[in-house]
C-alpha cells in the first residue's frame, strides 16, 4: 500500500487521516475486486459447448454426430433454469467439404427434426456430398425439453376418431395437458415461442463454428426459417422454403377454406378430364348427397395406428 514520507526536507504527509485511509483502502480494494469478479462471472460467455460425439440414427447409413447446447429457458434470465437443445450432424461425404452446412427446420410446430434425419438423408443426398446436414430438435420437441401431453400416444391409438373431433373434449384434454406440462421443471410455456427458439438454432450454429448456414423449411418450418433470417440475416447464405406459412397467417383459421378450395379443385378437375368424367359422371351431385346424409357412423382405418 502507498506510504508518503518526507523527502529533501519536505513535509511529512503521513497524517492521521491518510494513515486511516491506508488501513481502509485495502479493504475497499478487496470489496471492489470481489464485486468485479462477480460481475465478470455473470457477464462471462457460457461454457464452451462440448464437441458432438459419434452416434447412430435410425434410417441413416453412415455414422452421425450428436451434440447438445445448454440454453436458458428464459433468455431474459441467463442464470435461471437451463435446458439442453439436442442436434445431430450428418457429416459431408467429400473430404474437401464446404463450410456452410444445410440446416433443416422441422414442421408442426412439434416435429422433432432429429427423427427426420433418416428419410431426409436420402432426399438431401446431393447436398450431403459436399455439405454437412444439421438437424436440431427445436425446444419443446424430441429430446430438447420435450412437451408431450401425458397419455398422448395411448389416446391416439385407442380413442375413436369421432372423439378427436369433439371440440369440447379437445378443449378438456388441452386444459389437462397444459396443467401437467406446467408442472415440469422446464414448464414455463411462455418460453417456447418461435422467436426464442431461433436463438437456440443460432447457438447450435455457433457451437459448430460455422459463419453461415443454408436453411431448408417446410410448412411451419418455413415460418421458423423466416424468423431465423429476420434475427440473424448475416448468418443465412441461402434459404429454401416450401409450403410457406408467413408470420401474418393464422394457421388454424386457414385450414377449412384451404380444404374447401382443394375439394372444389378436385371436383372441377374431374369434370374437365374426360376419363374421370366418364368414370364419375355425377361426382359433385354424389358428394352433395353424401353431405346431406350426415351424420353417418362408419368404420375406417385409423390414420396414425393403422388399426
């Protein structure tokens, strides 16, 4: 600590006040250093993510790499509850590969991207020759803090299809599901928005140490791609979106009009095609007659279980 002493006959500045300061300053410096250390700890970047490890994925012929990035459930509380965001990489086949991988943005919302690696590895085979394929389980799906309604699989397998279309029963099941999910350690359902989830995707990009990605999305995945590009425009080299669901589209509201338009196109198309018109000369009238006869009870094959 500093001490002042007379030099060349000068005045001694070691006054009682300064002597007391000399005793106090080290303590203040200690508190200051401790405070700065705490601040630096809070502001320090997250721990370097572990490198992805070799793994095997269903339907994928070659060995893949599986990894995890740890993310705050609530981005506004970086020291709060943490979740693990899982991803898989299908390495490019070429030795001299390009450093702009293809990221697949899953649909739904609710589809687990990693589970799609098998079928999509064949569809995207041309990409995988020179570029890695990356599949990220968006938060709430797959292994990334999954949000699955209790008994969902059994209910889908056992309940009649008619029950699934009963609005009152659907709302009852939805309420019960929400209550159950909110009890999970990661059950703050406000934190599963598209906007927040795209921050996770960029964290995976950072963990893989790539500057830019090529993004592919279908259905809801197109909305995810658009949101990622909005937040991180400098990180997107190319984007391919199929069956676009823009941010201003309220998805459920469009279902019935779209289905009606498709049905009308089928009826009109059959009328315009000679072979179809010959086989089904009264198709529209028969369809209208069927509608007038509803409700009907029928036994059909369940689309999910095959029963």
